C-alpha cells in the first residue's frame, strides 16, 4: 500500500492506495469520529462493496443508505434523504459519513457531511477511476442545479481517502473510459511525461492491468495533492484542474445530466479547449492531433454532441462557476503539459469558434 499526504495544515489527510485495503479495519477505524457511522453508497456499488465494508466496520453502530446512481440524482432532494436518516437515527455531531462509490456519491455525501450540524467527519472510499484520481481528493462537494452543474456546494475535506484498486476490476468499461478522461487531463495540465506514458500504455489500462492502474492513480493523486495543497479554495492554480470543464459542463447540462458521463463531456471539452487554444494562436495544431489520438485510443469523444448549438454552448458557458465580474476564465494550452488560465481571450473569437465547432455539419 502507498500513502500520499494532502498538506492542508489542520485539515491535512492521507490518501491510501492499495489493493484490498478497504477490508483493513485498523486503516479505516483510526479516521472515524464517534461510534455512529453512515455509509452512503449508490445502487451500482452497494451490491459489490457494501456488505464487506459493513463487516470491516463491525465495531461501530453502522447505518447505510443506497442512493440511485447517476448525475441526474445529484440534487438537493437526494441530499435531504441522507439528512432524513441522520435525523431519524439521532446521529449527533460526533458521527462519520462514508462515501462509497463514484464521484456523484462522493459529492453528495461530502456535501451532506459539510452541512449536517455545520460539519461532521467524512471519509471517501472511491470505487471508480474518476473518483480515485480526481473527485475524492480536494474537498469539493456539492450538487447540481437544473441551470448549472455543481452550483450548490461547499469545500469540506475528508478525513482520509481509501482508493482500493480492487474495486476497479468490476468497473463497467464506459465508466473506466470516462475516468481515463480525467487521467489524461493531468498529463495535459502540467505533466507532459505522463501524457506520453498514457499514450504508450492505454491498451494496458483499458485491460485493467493492475500495475498500470495503480501507477496511474498514484501519479494523478500526487499531482492533485500538490495542486490542492497550494490552492485549496481555488483562488488560482487549482482552477487549472478545470481544463475542459467549462465546455464539458455545458455539454452535460445541455444533454441532460447523466446522458453524457462527466468524463465523456470532459474529453470533448478538452478537445474544444485545445482547438480554441489553436484558434487563439497559442497552441500548435499538431498538439491537438496528439490529444485527439490519445482520446480516440481510449474510446472517448473528441467532438461535442451533434444536437447542441454554438449559441447554446456559449450561453451555458457564461453561467459557469468560474465567471468573475462578468468575465469568464478559461483553461487553455500553450503545449502538452503547459496549461494556463486566462480571462483575456477574444470573446468574439470564442463565439465564432463555437459556431464553427457546433453548427458546421
Ligand atoms: N475536480 C477539480 C478540482 O477538484 O478542483
């Protein structure tokens, strides 16, 4: 097992990465507050992992709730169902919530933990690649609003993250590929060497080669821990982790949450960010070809959905969380592994670019 550290002063915590580690009571128990534990799972993960986790936690008064799976259920109503259990069971402030599942469950459970009695202990046990490499680390929690993705939320750091590689062996192929989009993102942001390693090792990752998966989760978590430690509240460089997300969130919202998986929308979003970087004169067209090649080899989309219009994308992008004083901040690329933030791009060029990308048959 490897242990990484997210350095955030009194909110610091470990990320444990290994195989079978979710069944080690000593690892988990040391991070639990109190005697009352609520496991929040989703219907996809509960069948595989809930009973073993309940056995690991046999020393505690352990309740569980299973949420419907999918981004469409990442709502305030779903959060309320967690509060109902906590209230009914009379859980006090010294309780622990455990998110068991993918990014949606982690975001919902983390938000419930941030809000219940103004904040209780929370542990992440991510069981999808996407959650292991990105959403379980860094304390972003929240839910969607019908008009915008992740618009309601809070920063609430977990007490620990337990990334058990064995959970990936049952991951549906589409979810694996969606997780690989966030993996590729780390290469593009500031780790060109890793991007090229991914290009050489994608078939092994798609075949669930354990050594390659664990190398990948480690490398992504190292990158994420470093970025979050430097900018917990996203006042600066953490926003680089949003590469492809402003375009991608617009896609997720326009198609209806859950129709495109988050990672699929981010894959197309990263291509749009790369192509707009070329249009803005900061990236070579050959780099876009390399990015598309890796995404295609992964089985991910490189183009936005056909039914969406440029106008619609533009409108949704300008409702993004990253708007400040009417200015939209985008993450663009100077090269592979060289991302930067800007709100000084040519706004008319963006409109024209979106028309070309979305409205040209
Ligand atoms: N997923 C982006 C972040 O955690 O900042």
